[in-house]
C-alpha cells in the first residue's frame, strides 16, 4: 500500500493496493466482512435504483448491479486511467459509469432511491457537501462507509506503514470515530443500521 493513484487534476484518489483482488489471507478475511455487511445493508434497503459515488474501478458496484438486475445502477468517479480501465472490465446490463466529482452531482432531486459512498468520504474536501448532494439525489436511503479512526491509523503504524504521517493513508483528509460518523449521518436522516466490519464503520440512513 505504498503507492497512490492520482486523478488527471492531481487529486489523490486512493492507493495502489488491490484489496478486492488480494491473495493475502488476512486482507481477504477483512474484505469478506466488509462485503458481507455492505450486501446485507443493501438487501435491507432493496433499492429500485442506485447511485454509487466514488465507485472506483467498479468491482463492488458490479456485484451490486448483478444482485439488483431490475434496478438502474450508476457509478461516478474521477478521471483516472486505472479507474476507467476498471469500468471496462466490470460491466452489467443495468450498470453505467460517469466521470464526475462528488461535490456537484449531475442528477435530479430524488432521481435514485439510494445513494452510496463506500470508502469515499475520507477523501473528499467537503464531506458534508457531498452527503447533501447524495441526499438530494436519493429519495429513500444512504449507505456509506469510512475507515474507523483512530483504529485505521494505528493498524497502519503497527504494520510499519505511513509512519511519517502518523499512520494516515495518503489521500485521507477526514477522520471519524464510529460515534462521530453516526452523528454526521444523523443530520440527513434516521440511522437505521450501523455496522462495524473491522476496521470500518458502515451506516445505513433512511432519509
């Protein structure tokens, strides 16, 4: 996880570590917990349409689109070669992708039933603005996850990563504990489910 990916305008969009495709047994176990909880919350909301903000290469979103074959599913992210290359590899009949920033979404009010942002809000300069845009575009639910802090940084340092940044992953601008993240999401609706797949916080909000 020493490298980073950077968008065409110089924004750090993530790191080069392929968590979804990792063969490391520990990483695979952690990701199974993350994916299982996300899929359970998605099933609880059962959206008829879904907007995923910061969809990355589309690995997780493709699985969701296949699980919701009757739903319109749209993913957006920044312009970056590896991201768009991933889109070409992770398609589905009901899935489309668009290059767009999270702060100004080009969709109508209530155009989707659900808006999601998985491991995204820690990267954006104005998370409240991004959430407000997501809530504007969604009529029913938000599904969001972020790293659980300070646990995330402690784990990085325990494995010898990012010592000069006190364990902070490159591109992480915002940091929340489980309590502070729930408080943030409560501004937009009722937190109906809060999960803690180690080492993340994941919340489902009814708007």
